[in-house]
């Protein structure tokens, strides 16, 4: 129960990494505010099952958050504040991926990727961290990507947006350290998600696996466990860092 009595906001909980972080955090005793883009039946069933099967008695809340719409972000922030909870952990996980060569990347795609992955994520963070500053305690965890560290052919806009997240992580760690708020990033490599399968063929995935030391694709729980460490008191003297979770690519 590494997160007992802690309150965590997690964005992008509908599927993939965000969904795993939600489950791991809740199983470790955290009260969760799960930010989702839409409340479909699949997520609703998962959410209700998680509540019914867990005995930790922590609360689970759902909030609709669409990072492409600033007015919706403000509504989500208003809803979060209505819970009157002290926020201990913020996990910025929601994001989008577009795959195209640099010379074929449309301006509108570049703008949309940065709008969601960086600008509006930063806007949401600003609206949330006030309670952390007031209480002089907190942990911000930004989910970046190995693309933001090494760059990936065909992903210039995505890689740049994820690099911007890493840069902001370093800056915020320096500005918020005075308030006992740690700010770290996670840079996942190839993780078994719907986004991965949508952007790469099985043949391409198999070729990449040959260049991974552990010879496998990462699981969403691999990233969730790292987020658990960063959100817990086990990482109290770690800030401004980017942890690469890629199996040794």
C-alpha cells in the first residue's frame, strides 16, 4: 500500500498506460481522480469492477477531460476542485501520436500534436498544482516517450512534443523544489498498447524486438510500476529525472 492516504489525478485513463497506472495506484491505496476522454461501456465496466473487487475503501472518481478543448479543461478542473481533495500526485499521461515523414507532416497535425501533448497538458498542470504548492508537497509525473529522448524517424512532431515535456520536467523540478514538489518523467519504449498496434505492423514490431536487450515488448504495467515508484515516498529525493523504460533498446 505505497500510496495509502494519497490522492492522484491520472489523465488518459481510457486505455493503455493510463488505465494500468489507474489500476496499480488504486491497488496501492490511492484515492483516484481518473480523467477520461469519454466514458464508454468498456471503461465503465472496468471502473466498476475495480471498485467492487478492491477492499482498500479508497474513493474512485471519473472526470471527462478532452485536452484538445480548453473550455473542457476548465470544466474538468472545476469538477476536480469540487471534490475538495488535497492533490498529492499528478500523472500527465494523455497524448496523441501521428506518424509521418518530416517533409509530409502537415501543419495542422504538428499544431494538434503540440496542442494536446504539450501546450494544453501544461495548461492543465498549471491549474492543478496550486494545491500542491499550498501544502508544500506533491509529485508530478509526466509520461514522455523514448522518441523524446532519441528521436524516431517518421515522428518528428511527436518526438518534439515529447522532448518538450522532458524539458518542462527539468524546469519545473527546479522551480517547484522549494515547495517540496518533485517532478519527474517516464520515457517508455515499445509498449504493448492499442496505439502501438495502430502505428506498427506485426512484422515491424518483431524486427524492433531483435534490437531490445530483453527481447520483448514492454507491458503497460512496466510503466505503471515505475509511476508507482515516482508517486510514492520511495522516490522522495528524486526530481528532474527522466526514467527510460525500454527494455534496453
